[in-house]
C-alpha cells in the first residue's frame, strides 16, 4: 500500500515539475518583442507640463504631433517617389 502511495506521489511530483525543465519558446518571445517594438514606434509620446510656466500644453503637443506626422508622411512620399523613379523603365524612341 505504501509503495502505491509512493509511486503516485513520485508520478505526481514529476508531472508538476515537468514545465520547469521545458525551455523557453523563442518564436513566441521574438514575435512579442517585434509586436511591442512596432506598437512603440507608432506611438508618439510628448511631455505634458501643468506648471505656472508650462513649456508644453495639450494644444502645443497637438501641434507638434501634427507636424511630426506630416513630416513623416512627406518623407514617406519622397521615399516612394524615389523608389518608383528608380524602378520605372522608360523607353525613348
């Protein structure tokens, strides 16, 4: 009877301890890191100051964010145009 209990306890402890021997799932870790970096890149975080001589206010932050987004869109359109010009084959007759 004691041997049955000992075997059951041993089996149960091995089953419970099994995840401790498993290695990390690197595919999941890399995917989550990439997702986190993409999410962080898309967010623009600007300072907010509520002091008596505030250097930053919600209105100023909104204007700066608008300027940053418009500069990025302009840079993106320039990159696309340069890429298209580079890869477009024109025939002259």
